[in-house]
């Protein structure tokens, strides 16, 4: 039987009735707090039992080397953008182990040129000290890398045109900062959420919702109120598909807002028709009336496949949501490859400690014990794993989100056209 309702005050100062939670705020939302993650409470139970067995057998201090790898990326993508390292370091810092990894934002291949899985991270230490962290470690890396990779593919499709992350509304709000950070470091130009923007140290970007037009009674009322009330310095970009067709509302916005910077088309797929054609019509009609400076932005169900057509039609910016925030997960696995200095691995995995090498020219990967010549260009390959933790102590710098993003964009610029396409399947 439910307990009697109680009153609590939310952050905005509004009193509401609710059922007492009997504890902290995490009991009102189905999320783990920081202390629960760091204490290993988000692990799978078999890791807890493994720790108990190893401790009882006197093997919990057995030194191992374990690698994080994936054999294949979603949709047969040829490359990914490694992300989530900063949180992984925060998870493992202070524990008696060494951590080596690709720098965050590194463009990687799932397998080397010779077909061996490429380790994106390596843990070296007593297995009993990190067994329970396998589950949260993989969660941190798998999802962030997926989002960053999809963001990079979307940004590559958009080229120099602006792309904003709109996807946090499709996922649990507890993940909003992580989603926006991963999307930004993957190459997107801006994010829409307040917390996400705070995390990356940039201003949030957005326009206006359909709700404003509906509540104020129509597009003209909304356009004028938005221009009148929103602080100076925020570009006036009007959403122009609430009640009338896109051309009519775009012209109405241009007439209502003297310094209109742009219009956003967000027509639902159910009644969109030919979206590039609508963009062309809006561009044409704005130009015919002297509004050549009003830019066109598009959003709603966008992905790397449809952005180029919209750009060709005249759109200069895009809001991309679900396709980035709900990117297909990277199936990283953590596998022991060495026990007490001896090679050891499960079926299908490659045993022994490995180094990872990459050609700085064509980004080809090889795995081994010494750098071979690049099999593509015969150039000198470089080791790319960096030690981040030594006996649990941070020993390398963690760059800012902006620095990571700049590195990602520089790597994307070095990809050939064919390197950006999924592998062909016969």
C-alpha cells in the first residue's frame, strides 16, 4: 500500500505533492549516482562473485593484461572515433593498475591492416582490483564512442556547414551532458542542452519551439515576441512550419523580425514531401523579396545520408538529433590476454601484450611488438597508445573538448573519399 503523500520543494521553488522516496534524489530517478558507479554497484553480479572466488583461492592479486577491442563497427563502418576516455580515467584512477589507451578523439580502425583486433585501451594490474569495473568501463566507452563516431560521420557529410546536436530529448536526461560532449568532440559545431554546453565550455545554441507559436496564438505573434524578448546577441532564427506552409511562414518571419538571421524548417516526415524541394522554394521566395541574407536551417530526422541533398538545395545549417544520440553501440569487449607474464586468451582472441602503431599519413593501423613500415605507403608508423595511469596515478594530460574536436576534424580531413564509406559486402 502506498504511503501518504508528502510535500517537497523543487529547484524552481514550486511545492508539489509526491510519494516520499525514503532517500536521496536518485530514488526519484532511475539512475546511479557517482558514488554507486565508483564503488562498483553498477557491475554485473558475476564479477562480484568472481572477486569472491579469486579472493578465496588466493588469486585476487594475480597480475593480468586486458585489452578493450571490437572486431567490427556497426553498419560495417571502416573507422570510429574513440571517446569516453576521460570518464574511464576517472573511474579507474586511484586503483593499483596501469592504463594505456588511444588519446580521446583518435580515429581508429577495428582491426589492423593484417586483420588483428586493435586495442583501444589496455589495463595492466591485479585482476581482483578491476574485475568489478569491467561493466561500467565498457558502458562509458561503448556509448560515447558510438555517439562521437556518428557525429563525425554527420559532420563529414555536412563539410563546412554548421551542425548542432539536438538529440538529448531522445535519451535519458541523466545522459544529456555525456551525449552532447561526445557529439561535440566527434565534430559537431554546437550543442543545445544547458548542461552539455557547460561541460564543453561553449554557449548552447537553439532557435524556438512550435510550442511558442501555439501558445502565443500564431506565427506572427511568436516571431515578434521572440524578437522583442530574447536577449540581444542571440541570432534571430525563426521556426517556420507550425501552421502555414514553410514559404508563407518564412516570409512572415522576414517581415516580422527586422534582423532575422535565418529560418528553421522542421517539417514532420509524415507531411514533409520532398524536403530539398521545400528548401529550394523557401530560398527562392526569400531571394525574390530581397531577403538573400536570411539563412535556411533544417532539422527533423536528419542523418549523414540526407544532409548533402539539403545542403545542395540551400540549407546552411542542420540540427541533428536521434541519429547521433541513439547511434548504434560500439561492441567493445574487455579480454584478458596475459596472466602473470604468460600469454593467455579466450577462443577467438589474440593473446599476449601488444603495441599499436598507426601511419600518420594514411591512418593505417598495425598491431605487434615493433613498428613495421606502413603496408600502404611504406612510411614510418608511430606508436599510438599513451599511458594515462601508472599504479592508479594520472600521468598524462587530458585535453579539453575543444582540443579533442580540433584533432578529430584534422584526422577527418586526411581521410580519402573511399575511407569514409562502409565496407562492401558481397
